[in-house]
């Protein structure tokens, strides 16, 4: 049963086609869940508007802070679809520009937390020992403080500002990733394919990145997606307290704070950005759950 | 008689079980507790025993995947028990292992080609450009189609996955292979295919095997000699046919009689061995088997029996084996 | 081994045309297709086959232990004058554990880890053996608790567990596999069930322990007249303790008959192939095996599911599904090689 192979490229392509068909099946499964599709569309819509804010927003200058006192406190109208705030700025534009901070901020926190937390978790799970113990005790230490207070404390000490708030939020955030990854690694490290790699003589770093990391990626990605929502809310809270984005920049949290005083009268000033936050967070949650079902049926 | 490829002398592999706060070990699991045996070039040595007897640990000890506490380990005459990772690396290509669960032995995120290449990468003489060609040869050797190189493990059946594991073990052109319950998770007909493949490869490539299993029935189909392990020690080692036709150790006889024979006309009744498999944390003193042995005497309780040779390469550890043999209580 | 003549044996379970299929992601998966067999009182019937043949599903279907989601079921399971497949879950709950008991492969995992073995056993004794408890209380002037404990000791002794006091105070993880399985057998037999289903009950045990448990099951069956449906992939077990064997392949029973007949003269090509592949102690001939692989249940072959691997296949095999060649379900084979002959 000898077979000569002259064309690996063709074989590779055939296999690739089969794998794409399998992934295509996953895509079809995803599309069947209408809610997931809707949430995905919402996310794409919000992110695109955020990126192209200067072109998408009807009143870009107002979105960035320009005041327009003649038209202040106006409800929904044809000229201003979502009304205006106390400075007469178009709410729709403010929300679109505010999305920039929220979306970028949310991703930043989650990605940085993963970049720090995942390698630490890999090490702590696989190597254990003294270094592993130090890592896990640090995790427990950071997690024992309420995350909001930690972030607030750092912001107050360093000085309020949007970048500071983001970095301050990463500090209480990374331990969750370390814990997740350490748990996954502990269960995976007794797998026989790890032992097979050890039998071939491969070292720890190789095994961590070549064998363990690809196999824990799915739960990490799912956690990241489900975390973007809470991260955005956390940014909002800090801004609400004056520790994040500084006026006149648009920020959903800040906008809710500014509009809270007028809640009984011109309610839209607080509710519109609040609803935007709600929409974005819910969309991420639904998308994350749907993705988890697809990636993890095995 | 060919020379010994693997030479084990008084091997002890103990795992720490209880430690004081300062780190001093107070209790050990004595998985391998004094094993001396030779595996000759070109033979297939079977290692049979029940769960918890230490046979898997012994296989791993030879490949230095389990911590050797004391004893001498020689490969082709060279001592390797003291070597560190760097010193041992040149031996790794020569000794490989096929594990029990084929699904768990293959990284689900790697293609077959990547898995085989990972093994090929530890051979300095194989050039990277040769990997694909060499991988194809390996696939042919285990009767798999080369198209499957680009597939992922979950796309194969259990039998095929085990063939991939065998191909990986052969990638480095080893001299010695350990099969740790390699067919236990497979169906009967698939097991038959794999056993035939293994026997064929041994002949073709001149390999030496250590075949570990709890299934006695399969031993004679592939092994030349079989060793019976109990509570961390080898009780008996004989030529395969002789071991089962005329065992010299009471445990071997009990083991053999306990196997349900696939022949409804042979119902001698499965002999019942009393007691439970001993814990490796506190194995019985004297002869390990004495609490369950129907022929045990006070001597057995006090003193562990030495090795009594029966034939070159065949021996038994039992104080009374000569008597039992003469009385015919064991044979047949 | 003596077997009572057919007229003395009463059928207690009649499975007719049991078909189970699932709607999976890749289409409909027909796990079982037309399973047909009878279980007689007091006998031990083996259901043998390899992975994916559906033997475990068959057993679990009898007691509706298969998850119900997207499952389709048809056929009839006659037991005690009723059709088990048509019972409400309440009525079926009364059958389970009481008239039909089941033991599984991993005994320790099927014991509740939170309670001691004693607590679980006492509860069942109070449920099924009220009469005995009352009798003991009156005769020996015991209180209920002591009576229950004494019954527990007695039942454990029957299965060879002598250190009852210590055992009843232990938890699942503290005992060995052999002890756990014997304990489960004791529990299963408390209600004196008519049928005991053993699903790979000894596969996770060491061979010396397995010998104990098999002997115990055989004795229990003979003493109490319990019929045992023994599901296994090990033909040795079938040969040693079972009086009849049903061979399954890919969701169908391909051959059924007395153990001695099946082993000495296997009719179905799959049975022949299976027996040739079994390793035998004392035999060093190369093992022979059937080429090919078990079919994909989502896309099984048309007609006889074994025909792509069969050396004797004929044209009709790829078109028509073979049925039992004899009305007598007790020695039949589902194969076109035999249906062309006169039906028995």
C-alpha cells in the first residue's frame, strides 16, 4: 500500500476545503440564532460608527464638545434626532463620539488584562511550585479588594484622566484571567499529549505555548467577550465619578452624570447614553454566549 | 542469546505521599519497589498485572518520565539513570512510548503532519525539508493514507488515532518501544489489527518492545516472554507459552484462572482469589502476595523471597515454588 | 450446563421492533433499528457488540434513561402485561429499581458521594422491605433502626461483604471498585427485581475482582430467579456466565441463540469475524480480523449494515434489510445467506 505523494499542496488544499466546510457549518449554526445575528449587527454598527465618528455624526463639532446654547434642552426633533443636552449639543453626535471612548476603552482593558493574566496563569498552572504560589497569592490579594475602589484609588492618586482610568481598571481585572487559565491548565497538564511532548524532550516554555495555550484559548476568548460589557460599565462609573474622561470630551458615563440632574424634565440627556451602554453591553453578552455555544460543543 | 538492550537493576520509583510542613517526606507510594530484569534486543517482553501494581510506572521509569529513586538503568550497556535532561536527550529518539488513550495522546489543535514533525524535530539528522516526505513514509508504515496528514485527530477513529501514535513513536527511528495498555481502549477487531501491525513492525524494523497490559489473553499473541507484576515487584517471568500453560507462581495461576475464557465448553470455574489488591503505600511485608496466597506459610510472612532461576531468562519469586511444582498444584 | 427446557421458561421481557433515533447536527442518527428479543425468567442473556453497536442504548431505552431531547422512539417493550414505552413517567418510576434494576460500569460514580453507604442502603430497605422490618421488630423485639441495620448486614453478607459495620459508615470514594460493585448489586437486589440489567458492570474492575463479581451475579440469578441482561464487549464473560447471547452490530441484532451454539457454530459473518479476532489464552496464532470500520450512524449502509465489510455479500444485501430467519427468536440470524433457505 505504498503511495507516492507528489503534490502536498493539493492535499493541503483539499483538507483546508473540508475544514472550511466544517467551519461554514458553524457559521450557518450561528446564523440560525436570530438573536446572535442581530447582536452581531448591532456591535458592528456601533463599532463602525465609533471609528468613523467624524463622518457619521450629524454634528461632529458638537459631538466633540462645541457648545450650541440656542438649542439647549431640546427633545427629539427632526433636526436633532435624540435631542440636545444642557449645552445644546446634539445627543446623537455625543453618543457616537462617546462610543469611541467606551468601545476602545472596553477592548483596551480586556486585552491588557488578558495579556497580563494569561501568561501568569499558564505558568502558575503548569509549573506550580514557589513561583506559582506567589502568582496565585497575588491573584487572591488583588481580588480581595473591591475592584471599583482599587481603580478609584489609583485614579485619585495618579490624577484623573481617561488613559489613567483605563490603566487603573486593568489592575483589578487581570487576576480573573490568571485564575481561569490556571484552572484550565491544571486539568489539561495531565493529558497524555503533554506527556508525549515531555517524552520527546521538549521544555516547559515550548509546552506552555505550543500545547497548552491553543487548548485554553476558547474559554479565554469567551471570557474576554463577556468581559467587554462590564469593562465599559466600569469606565462609565469612573467617568460618572469624575475620575475618567474629562469634559468637554464625550463619554457615556459623564453624560449620564450630567443628565442626572434633569432626569425629571429633560430625561433624554441621561437616558440616551444610558441606553447606549445597555445596548452595547447586552449585544456583547448575547454575541459572547452564542460564540461559546459554537466554539465549545465538543 | 542476544544481549540486553534494557537492563534494570533494583529499580525503585517512589512517589512522595505525605510531607511535613518543612518538606520532609514521611510516606511514599512505592510504585516500583525493587525490580531487576533485562529486556533483550529483538524480543517483546510482556508486563502483566492488575491495576495499581506499578506496571505503568515501570514503563515510564525506563523512559525517565517517572522519578527514579534508586537503582541502575542501562540502555545498550550505558548507564542512564543519573543523566540530566541534556545528557539524556541523545537517548530520547531511541526509546519511545505509545500510550493508553489515543484520543488524549494527540493534541486536538495540531494536524497529523504537525504532530509527526514535532517528533521528527528532535532528530538532528533529519532536515526540515524532509519532514513531509518522512511523515508520508510513516503513514504508509502504519497503513494510513498520506492524505490524512492534514487532518485533525478528532477526525479519526480510535484505531486510526492509535496508528498515528505508533507512527509518531516510530518517527525518531527508535530501537525500543513501550506500549502502555496501548490496545485496552480499542474494540476487539481493532485491537486485532493493531496487534498484527505491531508484530509486523517488530519483525520488519528489528524493534524491541515492552508490552504492558492487564489483559492476559493478548500476551501470547505478541510477546516472547511475560513478566507478572504485583505490588511493585515482579513475581515471575517466563516464556509466554510456558507462563500461562504452567505458571510457577500462585499469583500467576490465580490471574490466569480469573480470566473468562471465550469458550463455553471450558468452564472450570473461575477460581476466586480472596482479598483485595494491596495498596502501594503500605505493601505487605515479607512476600507481597502472602495475605492472599492459599499456600502461604509463616516463612512467607517474614521474608521476601529471592529470585529463583528456572531457565535462562525465566525465574520466579516464591519460597515454595519447587514444592508446588512437584505437587502439580500450579500447572495446567 | 443444564438449561430448563423451553416450556419451563417463561418470557418476562419481550422487546419488539425497538427503534431509537436522534436528530443530530448532521441529520437523523438511527441508533437502534428494529431490536427484537425475548428475555426469559431466571436466565442470563448477554448483549455483546463493539463500540457504537447500540447495546448500552438498548438497555437504557428499556427504562427510558436516554435523554429525551430530539429523540424518537418506536416499538414495544412488553413487561408484566404492560408496554414500558407507553408508561407515564410515574408508572415507569415504579418499575425502575423495583422490578427492573440496573448496575453500571463505574460503581463508585453511581453511589451518591455525599451520603454514607449505610444511609443510602437504609433508605432503600425502608422503601422495599417494610414487611421484613416489621417481622424483625415483632419477633426480636427490636426498634426499627436496629432492624434495618440487621437487614443491611444480612444483605451485604449475601454478596460477600463481611465487614458490614465499617462499610456502612464509609463513603463512596473510600472503598474499592470491587466492594462498590458488590454493594450496588446488593442494593439492586433488595427489591427482588425480576430483571437485573448489568451495563458493562465489570469492565472497570481488575480481572480477579471481576471473577468474584461474575460468580456472584450468577449465583444470585440462580438463587433468586432474577433474569440478567448482561451488556458487555467481552466475549469471555458471555461464554462463561451467560446461557444465551445476542450479537449486535450497528444498531441491530444480527444473531441470537444459545451461547454454546453461537460459539461453536457462528452463523452470521460478523459473529464469525468477531470470534476470530478475540485473543485467546494459550493461543499464539496471529489474530484474524474483519477489515473495514464500523459504519457512521448518520449515514449507515443501505440494506444490511454489515454488507460493505462482508466477504459473502450478495446483490440483495445492499438493498434489503435482512430479518430473522426463524420465527423462533431463540436461535436466529439476520442474514440473507440464511433467509433464502426455508424459514424454521
